[in-house]
C-alpha cells in the first residue's frame, strides 16, 4: 500500500530533477553617480550601487527545481552588501537567504560571494539589498519562478510577450 502511494510522488520528483537546469548569473556591483533614468528618486549626483549598471537590476528566471547560482562581486571600495531573496523559503539552504548578521556575513568591499539555491516557490518575487540603504540606492530586482507543468501558466505565456 505504501509503495502505491509513494511511487507516483517519487517518479514525478525524479522527472522534475531530471529536467532541472543550472541558472547562472554574474553580478558586478559598482558605485555610480545617479543620473536619469537610473535614479530611483529623481535626485541626481548622489551615489548609487548598481548591478551590471542596471536599475532595477537583473531579472532572475528559473523553473521549479532549477539550481540558481549567482556570483556577486562587490566592486565598491567602501560599502558592504547583502542580497536578500523575498518570497523564497530557502528550506535547507539558509545561507542563501542573504540577510547579513542573521544567517551569513555581508559581502565586504572588493569581495566576491556565490549565492546558490534551489528554486522552490512558483511566482514573481523580489530581491533587494539588505545592508544599510542598498535597496534605495539601486540594489533591487525581480525573481520569477515558473512551473512548466502548470497548464494555466502555459496559457498565460501565449497571451503575453513580456
């Protein structure tokens, strides 16, 4: 009886693992002087921290079960950073949560860190800087976790191009 109950779950888990991908991104965090259209608050000539010179920063897109690996290099000579991923449970992988002083250290000036986690929570989420005023200074962006087996999501992909 237990085998009959577990077998479908085990086989579906193996299929999703077999199709899991490695999603890799390289983020370079650099201080920049704010200029339109990058300034989030329309003030110019103040320091910002941008990832790959973007505001908002890069979008992370993955399917459920994919491994997301982001290599983050902090090129700021004076500011530490932490990147927090909202809406992702990080179950079994707490050191990828990105909250300095809670579950990991901040990434110091001129240091590199690799954040790696398994995409677990379908939907559109948010990542942001979690040290000082990093979020306000440009460290923010979207995380989109897809479920390729969801028929409603497949229908939505035919309706929208972005």
